[in-house]
C-alpha cells in the first residue's frame, strides 16, 4: 500500500506505508546510500594511503613516475566531472519541483559528460600504452629500472581503472534511469531515485578530485 502526499517542493510523491511522509522516506534512502559510500571510500582510502607511503619512502622514484602522467588530461577530466556535478544538481532540483523535462535534460547532460570523461581516460591509457607504461603487457616497460617507480605506475593504473569502473557503472545506471524517467508518473513514485543517485555521482566526482590531486599533482 502507498499513500500520496505532497512533498515540501510541491510534488505529489507516493510514500511507502512504513514511512510517515516523503521527507522521512528520502532521508532513509539517503542514509542507506551514505552507508554504502563509506565502504567505497575505505577502498579508495587504502589506495591513497599506499600512494602516500610510496611518496614518503621513495620521493625521487615517485616523482619520476609522476612526470610521465598526463596532467593536462587529468585536469580536463576534473573540469568535466565538476560540470557533471552541476548538471546532476540541476536534475535533483528539477525533480524536487516536478520539472520532468528539465530533469531528463540534466540527466542526459550528466551522462554525456561522464562518457566524455571515459573517452579522455581511454585516450590517456592509449598514450600510456604507446609510451610502454602499461603494466601486465608482454613488451618492454619504460619505467622498469626502479621497483618503486613501477609500483607507483601500477598503483596509478589500479586507482584510475577502479574509478573508471565506478563511473562506467554510474553512466549505465544513469541512462537506464533516464529511460525509465520518461514515464509521466515517475517523479510521483521514484523521485527518491534521483536524490540517492545524485549522492553516488557526487561521490564519484569527489573521488576523482582526490585521485587527481594525490596521484597526479602532489608527487610532481
């Protein structure tokens, strides 16, 4: 069973019977997402800690490795994801006011920016491949002289690939949700989906800012 109530922003939202109102339902959904995001943060925190330890114990080797990273691509991707956070915020705001058409446009813009990030990251990986920096391939490795240097490059690939996996999943979910949101009564039943997914997308953006700062910039 569900009851139709008016959200604070004026959108009539169907509330599950275990919740008193739409606000309580939204807060419960957000709490669940925050709990899961904290576990993901712990995963990335371990990688950041490894990078920090390498930087402290082998500063010269890490600096040598960091000079091979494409900072301009990392900076461009940072700008792309910051813009995607703005469009995601626009989608959340539009969903709260019941502006379904604007919400769909903002969701599609967010997906497009996420795809642009992945294309730039793929180009960066291709450049790394041409420079013989890609690990696990049967070919001469450009930074094989010092173990700490190679370890840092391996850590760079692991961290950025893990982030790219999260972003790819996010874009896929976003496109699926955009397709479902085309239905007229989507916001009355699933406005919480936009709220909760917005937390996930902002988390992806925040993690990348940390990756760019700690992996690309600080070691240089």
